[in-house]
C-alpha cells in the first residue's frame, strides 16, 4: 500500500498545491467577496481610500493624470499622495483588469484575489525550495495567505501585500551562505519592491530581514559574508544593484521625507498604546469560528481595541510561545539543533519581545521607535505580516522529519485553526459603493462649469470620511481636483475641514491658501 502511495507522489506533488490553492480562494476569498462578487472587503472608509489610490495610479499610468504624486485631493496641496501609502507597486495588478473595461470596484476585488494568490504561491515555492517538502509547503502557504489574522485587517487592504516577505527572507539566508550577487539582488530589490507595495511592511521587512541575516551570519560564523560582493569578480553587479535600489527607493521616499518636514513628528507616547499587550495575541476578530470564545474573553482593556486583533491562529501562537521552553529543553537534553533553527527561533522571539508592552505603556518598542521611518507608523500590530512568516519557518523547520502521512491531519488542524464565519465580517455591499460613486459623479456633472477650478462636497450630518472619500473618488472621473481629502494624516490647517466637512471649515482652508471660493464648486448635501 505504501509503495502504491509513493508511486502517486509525483502526481500529488503537482496537483495538490493547485487544488489546495483553489480551495483557499473558495474558502477565504470568495466567502468574503461573495460568489457573485457582491461584497467589497473593508468598510466605506479605508478600503475605499485604497481603491481610490489604485484607480489614481491606473489613471496616471494610462496618461489621464499628469502627476502621480498630485492625486487631486486636499486641493490646492500638490503632493497629497505622500500623506499615506501609494499602492504603486501593485497598481499593475489592478490596472490589468481596468484595461478590460471592468469597473473600479470589481477590479479592486480582482486585485485582492491576485494579491492573496501571490501570497500563497510565494510562500509555497519558497518553503518547497527551502525544505524540500511540498506537503509542508502547502500548509505553510495556506497559513501565510489565508491566516485568520487577515480578518482583522480587512479594512486595511493594502496590508495584504506581503508576497515579497518569503522571497526576501529566503534570499537573505542564501546570501549569507553563498555571498552571491544574485541573492543580493533579490534581497535588496525585494525590499525595495515591498516599499512600493506597502510602506509599513517595507520598513518591517527591511529591519527584520537585516536582523535575521545578522543573527544567521553570527551563528554560521560567516561574519564577512558580504566582502566577496565587492571584490573584482562581483563588484560591477553589486554596485549596479545598490545604485538601482537606492535610486528606486529614493524616488519613492523623497516625497515622504519632504512631507515629514511639514508635519509635526509623532512621539512614542502617541503610538505606544497601539503596541500589542500580551492579551492582544489571543484576541481574534469576532468572525473567527473555532476561536470565537477568545474574542469574547480575551479582549484587551485598551483604547481602539480593533487595532489589537493580533491573533495569528493557535498553531503559530503555540509555535511562537514554545520557543523559550524549547531552548531550555534543547539545552538540558543536549539536542543537536541546526543553525537555521537556532537563527529562526532567536530572531522570531526577540522581534516578538520588541512588540509587546505592559498596560502602563512600557515596551522595548521604544528603542525600535528611534530607527528611521518607524515613527511614521501608528498601527503597530501590523508587524505580524512579516513575523508570521518567521513563525511559519520555525514550525516547518521542526517538522521536516514528520512522515508525510501526518500532513493531512496537520492541514485539517490548520483549516480548523483558521476557520471563520461570514457573520460579522468587515465588508460592504459593492452595489452600495457603486451607487455612492455614481451619485457623486452625477451631482458634479450637473453643476460643474468652465469657471470652476475645483470642487468640494459638504455634509456635516454623516461620518466625515464618507463625504471626503465620495469627493475624492469622483475626481478620477470629473477631471477637476477636489478640496475633499482623506488619508492617514493631513496639514494642521486642513484638519477642521477634514473632520467637519462643513462650509465654515471649508472657507477657513480656502482663505489660508488664498483661494477664491467662487472658483470652487460647492455642493452641500
């Protein structure tokens, strides 16, 4: 019987990864989107904002917008994109669908499916290549792509972009082992691309991967692994890689640096309350099925509890918290552990220690906060998008000797661990979003005149972000900039209009910028 099963293994190794991937799309993506694509993940705020950024990037890419950085909101401010993420790295995955005439909301849904797919296959191919176990690679890919942690992140769709994480971590390890310019290129340019995808994860990946390879180099006793990169044989390639990476990252980050000089710097006291407490790691989103009891009983007593959904699933959590106990066990029993396992366990646990705080706000994260760019981050549990893959590596590295017949049971446990119900999901009817967009566009088209240089939509009777994003969305279709604006930050003078969206705050903003209000089309709802 065993020989018959082994005879089918080449076929299984090629078909099962695809079948499990399709199962993941059905179970995770389409149960959230609806099988007729009736829903858009997230709410009417941040998720629509990400859709706006993708649409703006697409319009710029096809030549309908003169400037990428001036997205036409918060008029007359010019570099409004630099207030938040830019979505430039994955815009082609959105623009591809738009080129076929698919509307922006459906293209957004298809973009998200594409991102989830890339997350799965990135993790699968890296784990398979690394550990030579296609069965464990399937399990790792499922956790990485379809983790229960995603459920608390649906309002922040940009955070799903993490398919470069496995590639960068693996190439970093191979760089230490081989000192090859090829892995140096993948490592460095992979980090740059992650910045183009989402800046939060770019910073976390840059710092975590650098720390990881330093630990690995020390344990491997390859302290000077980087020296061959700059010897005659590889000097040209390595120098070219550095120049390309610096120029590419510089073009992207320069507007953000200039923006940081305009805005007041964020202090650690402002962000420390979003650093997870220990209980946050046991706090899943309420749509969790098997672990719903944790949502009820492990809600941390903190402000803004919804930014503390840090539960990555019980299997990754047990893997993370088992590390110090395994260190003790290995020491007492004198177990021979590979250098990779030592590296992963040390790096993973130390990173975790930096991302937990006491209830009175004490945290080692205060030291990391001093690193360049880190003070721009407000939602700190997003570090789990990178940390999760390190945990996965650790777990898989311990299971490489496990017989393949047990992989079925392990996969079923992973499926149960990450199960969820469709109740309480963070999602909005696509029909409602389309209606809001089309209503706003029609309102503006009826009123706009050649003398208008911009427009503003006012409504103080609904949540400010609804009105602001309505106004922003229309600018991609009207051809006029809008005073309306929504982002992760804004200029101090814009803040009153940002939160009120009324005529008084609008006039204050226009006067502070010497704008004649007669040239602004004002629509009061």
